[in-house]
């Protein structure tokens, strides 16, 4: 699962590479409850570990509505109803696109227009200080890159 920001853009800390990201989900500046404080303070966290639960939640929602779905049908529904965000079709930043619960529940697979056609795979990283990610270059080499 790749991470998107509040503008449906790519989160700089999110890993990417063609064939490795299936879908994207919100993962930048997500409000979470810090239960270590007496007042349950709201804090903001970022990461693909905050994006993945969105996909798990969508899977649970779909299974509650369609309890006979197979794992493959569930995966296909999530991917084919996602909103395309990068270059047309599946790409290394957003996979099939950012998940969309309403489209998934309704089975809406109509094409969507991608607002971000200009993404190019790169081993550069900017945005979140001290965040790191893995990037795979075209020759298959893994690079550990840091956001600055």
C-alpha cells in the first residue's frame, strides 16, 4: 500500500516501484488519538503504516456487504474501483489508484481522470525531514533514500 496526502498526491516517504504498489490510501498527517495522555490528545502521524489500515477497513466493509467474496474478488474490487492518480493505469506510485469506499461498495469501475500525470520514478526524496524509503531503479537496484 502506497501513501497519499490530503491533495491526492504522493507522500514522499512512501516506497514505490513498478509492480510493488497495489493501491494507495491516505497516509500523510492522519489524526490519531494518543492514548498515552490523560486527555486522549489528537496527534498527527504519517506513514504507510497509517495507509494500510484504510485498505484493511475497506476490505472489512466489502466483506460485510458481500460475505461470499473470495480473496481474489475482494482484491480485484478494491483495485478496479480505485481512483487513478498517477500516469494512466497502474503505476509505481499509486498502484491501481487511491482506494474509494463508495466506488468499491457500488462496484463503480468507470474510468477516472488522473490529476497527476507527471510522476516519474526517481530515487530522489523531499518533503518529510528524516523520513526514509526504499526505491527500486529500473535495473532492479534498491536504494535507501532520505526525505529532507
